[in-house]
């Protein structure tokens, strides 16, 4: 936007240079400054799980995001020393643990979508049985999901992503709205791929991927952050756990 130009080619030999203004006078898009939001989340999730090296164009295609925006997010991650890349080239290395922690800080669970709290008075085992037999599209996250990989203690709160509306799903599952004493947290995410990419466990229930679970635990109430750190340690020892 300043009018500066530098174009160099070796075959055929070509060099063009034009000096424009020294400072941008307005317009254009601001660089990404956080990794908050659905688009940024998709990019971060993709770069954490994709084989390296990966270029910006391929990353944008896999994440389903605009290449220009993807480039700005990659530039932010590079500036924060969370990734390594060749000069204007592909991402070659990632500090995955630090990147997950920054992602959790910028995009906490409370801002992931619409959240409602409910009560299952007969216990969470009853809720799991109902989920298994229901037609609700869901993905279990939080402590319940973490038990599959890095168990710490018996979960006391069920956190569940839904594809449908909170009230309708809660009614189908027999849950009661509760502002205090709730043992169930239902979330209608802005990014529905969280539910679409759920995987079915051996118990017949659908769980969010480990990467999503650790992200949610790090910003959950109570002992969630401690469970998140334990799951993060488990993942750091297993390259295949980031997909």
C-alpha cells in the first residue's frame, strides 16, 4: 500500500525496484494479534496436527481459511517464537506445548460458544447412558474425556459440546437447568467441527480430540487446569496424539 516494489527473477534475468512512501498512510488489514476466534482456532489446530513442513497455502486449504488471514496468523506465531519457518517459507517446527497454552489463554472455554449449566440428579453415569442411546450429536470434553488418556481423579463435571440447541438437547437428555450445584455443562460451539471430528470410544460414547480436550481443561474451573497439564504431558510424549 506504500507503493514499494521489488521483483527479482533469475530465469529470465529480471530486476525491478520502485521506492514508494516510507510509511503506510491507511487502509489494508491489520495483522492478527491474537489467536482468538473460530478461524484462528482452525489454523492453530491444523498447524499442530499437520505433518511438517507445511506452507501457508496448504495450511489454509487444510484449515478452510483465507490464505491472507492464515499468513497473518502464521506471522504472529513466528513473532512469538512459537513456530520456526524458513524466510517466507513453510513452517518447519512448532513449540506445541507453549502454543497450546497461548491458545488457551487467548481463547478460553467460556468464549468458545454458548454455554449452559444443568443438573443430572441421578448422577453422571445416567447421563452417559442417555447420551449413548440418544440421537443428540455431541462430543464429550473436559475431565470425562481426559480419563481415556491421562486419568487423574473421578470427574465431577461433565462438559459436552453439542451440535444442536442447548435447551432442546438438555430436554432430550432429561437435564434440569441449574445455576448452582450443576454437574453438567453444555456448550454449543461457534466452530462445529469440534463435534464433527469427534471420535467414538470403546464405550460407545463420542469424545472430542485430545487437543481440544486439553485446551478446554486448561481454562476450566476447579481442578481442570491441573488435569489439563497432566494431559498435556501425556500428549507431549506421543506425536500421534495431536491429530
